[in-house]
C-alpha cells in the first residue's frame, strides 16, 4: 500500500506532481494515521509521526513519489455579518468566549450550524445566512493551533516563524 509520510503546506509543493486529491470534512483533517482513498481512487495510508491539522491545498507526499492534494469538503455552515466593525468584533468575541471553531474571512465569520449559537447571535443583531462551504477555522489557543506543526517547539517552529 502507498504511504504518505509527510505534509507539504499549500503552495510549498509542486502541483505538477499531484496524482490525486482527497476531499475531507474539517473533523477528518486532524489525523496521524489513517487509510485514505483519493477522489480518483488512490488507496494510501496517511502515516505521520504526529497528528497534524490538514488544510485545503496541503500536499500529502507519497513515499513512491507524487502528492495527494487535500481539499476541504463543503459543510453546512452559518455566515455571520455585522453592520459595522464594532458589531463584527462583538460577535467574534462571543464566539471566541465559547471556544467555537470559527473561520474569519474578510467581513464575515463562518461557524458550524448550531441553533443555540445562531439564536444568540441574532439577539445580538447579527446578519445570519446558512451556506454550504469548505470550513477551515482559525487555530486559536485552545484548538488546532496547538496541533499545527508551526506551534510545537521543534524544528518546524523556527521555520514557521522565520
């Protein structure tokens, strides 16, 4: 069986060497070891030294050569917008205070659909719209941030921050 033993971050691997893609939900993109099936049928074992959060555009390097590109699958999300910067910051604070995974993209915040949180945000004056989109939330101090290769204190730490 083919094995992917390294992750090359988006933009840091030769796209011309892509042999397949693997489309994963957010919850399936924090892995160390798992058998995967690429979208075009490549059967391979993800076999990393430690679990990593995989992001859309990352390349999983196969030992035999070539890469499998990670794609973020579309999920049921909620788009949050505010009428001004102050309301936007207020919504972000309330989400962060609850340690919810959130993707901040320009003038909107994306979260997973949760009727309790949506009701709270509506009560605060948020503009809410249900969307289907890839989900790649911020890492944060209590979330994937601690599992990102750029934030453990090994050789990759200096590389990420240089």
